[in-house]
C-alpha cells in the first residue's frame, strides 16, 4: 500500500505544483538556516580525541591572588606556573604527563634562494605525541632521555617538511632555527584536532603548531611564550630566572589517568603538593585543585561560545515559523481537495487510508525539502566562509559531513510529517455526505 500511496502523493504534487513548490521552499529554507548553525555547533562541540578523551585530564592549581579568584565565581587559573608544572612533571605520578607552551621560531633553510621564515612551535615533553595519539608520517618523537639532556631535536609538521625537504623523509637531517641546529626525529602526518583541546587558552580552533621540540631546550634558550601569560603579582626582576620563579601562569599541564581510582589518587597528590607549597608561603588561597577530562575541560572553558547557542535557538525558532507556513499551505491544499476526499470516503476508503495517503505525501515533500535544505545549508556555510574567511580555522567549522547531511534529510522528513498532522486530521474529519451534495 505504501507504493500506492506514494503514487497518489506524486500525482497530487504534480497537480498542485505551485503549492508543492512553496512547501518544499519553506521546509528547505527552515532546514538550511537551522542546519547551518547546527553544523557549526556540531563541529565546535565535537570530541577531538574520542578514543582517549576520558583518560586525559587537564590540571588546574589555584595559585592565584588570595583576594580575587582567577575567574569568577571561584575558578582556578587555566594554566600553571613553571615552578608547579616542572615539579609535577618531575614527580611523574601519572602514567604519562605533558607540560608544554606555545612559542615561535625562525627557520633558516640551507638551500640557495630560500629565505628564513617564521613558524609557530610548541615546546613540550616527549609524552605529548603518545598521549595525544599524534600520527607520524616519518620517524617518531624524541625520547625522555632527550628531554633530560636538553637535546636539540625537532619534530616537523607535514607542511614545513614539504617546504624544507620537498616532502621526503628528513629523519636524521638538520634544521637550523634561530641560529641553533636541531636534528629531525620525525614528521607529523595530517593532524588537526578540533577543537585544539590541549591548549584552548590560545586559539581553541587555531591550527596546530608547525614544529615541536623539547621543553628543556626552550627553557635553556630562554624562549618566551607566544601564548597567554597572566600574573597576579609583579615579577620582581626582568631576568628570565625571575620569570621562571614567578607566580605567572603560562604553561599547560595534562596527565593520563585510567579509572576513577587513579584520578582520585592524583587529585589527592595535588592537594598534598599544594599543602607543601603553602608551608613555604605559596598558594594563599584555599585548596581548589581541579582535574577535568577533555570534554569536561571543553565545557568548562566554554569552547562553544554562548553566542552560538543563542543563534542555534533562533535558527530552531525560524524552522518552527517555516513549519507553521507549511501547515497553512498543506491545510489549503487539502481543503481544496475536500470533494475528492469525500468521494474516496463514499467509495469505501477508511479514515486510516486517507491519513496514510496524506502522511506519505508529506513525507515525499519532506524528502525533497531535505535535499533542497542540504543545498541551502551549503549556501549558508559558504556565506559564513566568505564572511569570516580571514580566520584560518573557518574551513573546519563550515565542513558538512555525511552525518549532517543525513540529519538534514531526517529533520526535514520529521518536520514535514509533524506539519502534516493537523491538516491530515482535518482531512480525516471530512464527511462524505457534505461533499457529495456539492458535486
């Protein structure tokens, strides 16, 4: 019977092309506007490392001003000081731990005609690559011994390797950065977590860094951070050592913990560490240490801004308005066919049969509206790309994958069926006798 009702539905659509086109346009417009914002929210709030997000924890220590929280109402700083980061890294109480910060380097190619160029870089510890499951095209990361000895080693991003070595395997070759020679240990494959969860303090949707080298080297070379640095009291001197000993927060600390027991034990260790620092005059605030896994940390930092949620709500309301228009159009279409419905009822068609016929017809309109809605969504995303094209990350936010395409079609069908309920109910209530009198 479904195929029969589908034939009737197609016949009805062809007999009323203008009304049918208006319904498709209303659904497509609503779906396009709604799915444009849904897609952006979907990308922004996605899990950037789903297979490990529950094992990775961001560490927060409340080392801030005793009279004012780092963030209201009572949030600790989102980064750690050098003193605390290195102490916790050295203690090694977690399965793995990563201490890192963003900096910048200038690469000096040795080829003729190649000019020096600046790259974004991350100074980090060796566990960064294994903890965050970073893929390698060539070679591998450096080891802990390189961290301990401050070895001049480097991991290159894929694009930098293309620029320096034409995409060939450069492992064992040298790269000169800021006058220092580094030995290449590996080259990253394509890797772009979205959001950039490991450092949301510095462009949560920005590009990953182009080169990586040991934290111990950057400290020895006195390489300042190119990311956020916040201090609650002044640094007493302008020397590098004074800055390292200060209460300024500028580094990100992540640990890997398996299970609630390891998490609880590590949080207890953090409390004990802070108590030991209180004994020497640091950490004037009450205990307020935090451990958030990846998704908890994204939520805490409000990676998906409230403006996006507001826009999402407005887009849903716009879809509702479009569906109300669709209900009106469907009702007008059905009432115009009241005589046909009365004749069918008089010839023996049940109310269920009439209901099924118009629901199937609405489903067909929903399918066409959903396909057209995908086109409208692509148009909306393209508009956002043009409007915010100066941001490097915008292409990742306006990418429409098959999940969102399927969602658009399903949402359109469901919306069309919901819009058809009242008009179809009215159609089922038409009495044959009242219509046959007018024939």
